[in-house]
């Protein structure tokens, strides 16, 4: 007797085949595990019930928000988030890619649990072709947090998730997309764009010196 299995999500044909049932899973507030350009992530729909389901699965403590993955600039607009002048410059140069921008706005469209201590909402336009294609077909952003238990390393392969979250998969709460083993890479660089001057709040894949080519007055990670 075999246990729950991950859904193949590697080739273009596998990705397209996985999309319809995965959309149904998210529409019933299920949690999704999926590959990104950095690590495997957990996520779901951007609504209160789906976020609550993600919090329960992840066991994430209060005060640690999730970010949002997009696949087009109009998804930012539809959430009533605001691309400030500096955020727009950074996005034009580095999106899609490993740059997370913390944006103001979204008070009526984004659950409070997704809002960070600085008051903004973290957003990244993913450069992973598979999950980017899924979000495009889904037509809406999805939430994202690293696929691991608190204090444990982020998963780099679907097999790591299968071994730790078997019960959630068996109950139908979690659906895992297997995009193969990911290469080790730095996390996305996170820039807070909610204040007058943008500020690096987590160093990562894109150095601050490179970001300053677009926004010279960037603070942090000198």
C-alpha cells in the first residue's frame, strides 16, 4: 500500500496537466507545496480562510507574515497595493526574479495576517517557470512561505515535504507539486518600500550595490 504522492511538475506537459486540479484544490482553501526560484514553498489563495489554513499547517507564530507571489503587474493593482516610484524602478529592473518588495496599500483586499510589522505586504514576481505558469492560469496571486516546520531548513525537494507532512496529504489538506530537487541558492532580497527611502530588510540573491543602480538612496546592506 502506497501513501500520498506528489504531482509531477517538471516538464511543460506535466505542468499543464497539473494545473486544473491544483486550481480546484486552492478554490477549496487547500494548501499547496510548490517549487520556486529559491526553495519549496507553501501557499494558497489570498483570502482569510485560505490564510488560516496555511497558518494551521505551517504552525507559524503571530508576527511573521507570508508573502504573495504574482505573475503580472496587474495583480499588484488588483490587490490595491501601491508600487511607489522606487519600488517601480526596482521591479522594472529585477522582476521576475528573487526580489521581494514590501508595498503599502491593500487594506481592503489583503488579509491582515499577510501584513508585516512595517505595515506593508511583501510581494515577489516569481521567475520559476512552472509556478509562474500556474499563477498565470489561476489568474490570481498566491501566498508563499518556506515549506518547512519552524526551526527546520527549507525543503529543497518534494520528498522532504512528503516525509514530514504525510498526514496533511492523506487528509487532502496539502497538495505537493514535484518540480525536482532545487539547486542551493540565496533567498530573495527583501526591500521595504513603505517609507520615504527604500530599505533592505533581508539581504539575499541581489546585492544592495546592484539595487542602488536603480535606486541610489537605498538604505541598508552596505
